C-alpha cells in the first residue's frame, strides 16, 4: 500500500524535498502531497530588492504549478494551523485535516520581537512578498506625501538590526531612495537612513575586513549606523533607544532576528528556547518518529555545537537530504547522516555592491560579489527546474 507523505511548506526546503522525493519514489509507492499557503514559491532571499522596486514581484514569485506540472506531487493550497503528531494528522485553516504516514515540516521561521513593546504593531517586517509589497507602497507614499506635508519624518527611514537582512535592506534603500527623492522633487539631503544595531558592530559573525568594506560602502551612500544601541520601544512614528533618544520616523523596519515556527512548538516537538526543533542526524524530530523537520524550523548544530544560521542554502540541502531519507523509509536501506556543505555567505549592499566569503578563505567584494550572489540564485532556480520562469 502506498505511503502518504505530506510535506508542509513550499519554501526552499519543502519544495526541494518534494522534487527529490518524486525523483526517488514511484507513485505506486508513495503519494506526495505538498501543502503551501500560496500557489507560488517565493524567492525570499531577494525580498529586499522587491521592497524598493529594484526587482519585480513577478520575478520572485514562482508558480508551483509550473515547477510541479510534470511531477507526481499533489499541491494542496492551504494554511497549516495545527500538527497533531500523535494522531498523525495535520489540520488546515479551513478545518480539513490531512492524515500522513511520513511528515515533513518545512514551514519556515517567524520574526523574533524579543518582547519589545510596540515593535510588532508598528514596524514593517520583510519575510514575505506581501510584506515587501506593503513596505514598497509605504516608502513610495512617504515621498509622494512629502511635497504636501513637508514633515521631515516622512523622509527618515529606520532599520532595526544590522544582521544580513538589515544590511541588505539598507543597501537597497541607499540605492533606491535617491531615485525616489528625485522623482518626487525632494532634496536628496533631506533623506535620512538609519541602521540601529544592539551589538557593538554590524554583520555579527562576518570577517572584520569585509565588515569594514560594507560599512564604508554604505556610509559613503548616506547610511547612518548607530551600533551598541538597542531599540527598546516603538510607537507609531517613534523609535525609542536605550540611550533615551527617540528617532521620529514614518518608516520603521524590523530585521532584528528570527525564531522557529510557533506551530512546531505548539505541536509538542522538542525545541530550543528560540523555538527551533531538535532533530537527529537524519533530520527527524527527536521526540516523534516519522516526522522530519527542515529549514528555519530546525536546529542544526555545527562542529562547535553552535546553531547554523538559517539560510536558504542550508534549507535546500536539508530538503534534498530528506528526499533520500524518505526513499529509505519506503524502500529500506541505510541512511547517511546529514552533512551541511556551506559554500559561503554573500551579503548584497545594493545592486552594484556586496561582500562575501566563499569556501574557507576566498573573499569577494563589489560587483563581482554581487554577481556571485546572483549566480547562486540561478543555481537554485536550475535545481528546481525554474531557471527561465522567474524572469
Ligand atoms: P540576525 O539575527 O542575523 O540579525 C539581527 C540583528 O538585530 C542582530 O545583529 C542583533 O544584534 C540585532 N538586534 C537584536 N535586537 C535588537 C534591538 N533591540 N535593537 C537593535 N538591534 C537589535 O537576523 P536577520 O538578519 O534577520 O537574519 C536571520 C537569519 O537569516 C540569520 O541567520 C542570517 O544569517 C540569515 N540570512 C542570511 C542571508 C544570506 O545568506 N545572504 C540573508 C538574510 C538572512
């Protein structure tokens, strides 16, 4: 009798897992169902570009039907609200439940607000295409309103957090806001971009020389860094800092971190304090058999026992490995432990600049680094068989 394999989430991990599982197993052996909130896969590593209109939404939205049309994978558009591992069922928003024999959870992460008052209510975030769209519309409206209202806070943009996401966004702001100012007839010197970071420096974890290059490039394009300054409270149009200072800004974006998905925590999977599920060497939940947990939902430790950052590259490697594990679950045979192979990390600083480290020691900066990042996106599109459909 065929196994019911249910994969939750068509992000980097879930989609690659569905494609691989289809490759390994015949439809007589397994019925693969991929559940996703939207009918499309989102290239979320490029959301900062869409948030300023530098890249079209269409190019970041890949219709799942197009990717799956020639595969024995049933797409179920729906939002997961509950996972009941003891009953081996998943409950969706419309009340339907899906039974499974083998489950793959790849529903991504959530924004971490650290309990900072007002942050969730009054700051933009950048975790989906819809959020990028909202931010873009808001930024454009600030420029459109300025000639009528003449309020300087309309032209003040605050990004909270100078990790990867914050830096990539301020890089886009630095490139795009001068253009928007020009179009609206607003003097460029009135536009202020602040990047507020609690840690002593930006891009924690990156090599010092690359951080310096990034900082210099962004400062030269007008970004004002405030480091060692945690945001403590947010009100509509006001960012409170632990120094007692308040920044008046119409645009406040929070890129201060992520945590595991609450649905996974609520389902009783063993998690760490940041809500990431503990998995064994084969990506299975440590307390529920037959359940794989991938991508940002999972806690994967490196050789030093520290969590790997939740990146797209790690997610798709987990997806590919999980396809093999599912094959072994159905056909038998020995599984190999999951070994991440992190090729490097590249942070873009706008459309013409980036910093990156590839392998253990190769460092790259400038347009070349940006092209490396673009190439890695193409590599991924090729992997999911969608290299031409996203342009
Ligand atoms: P992050 O956790 O990497 O960075 C968040 C930053 O916000 C930290 O530097 C933190 O000190 C700061 N912060 C926290 N509280 C604050 C406060 N109260 N006030 C001011 N600053 C505060 O989060 P992220 O940038 O959203 O990235 C999330 C994950 O995704 C990371 O693991 C990252 O490596 C990964 N990522 C990778 C890429 C890439 O590979 N190109 C791109 C984006 C994100």
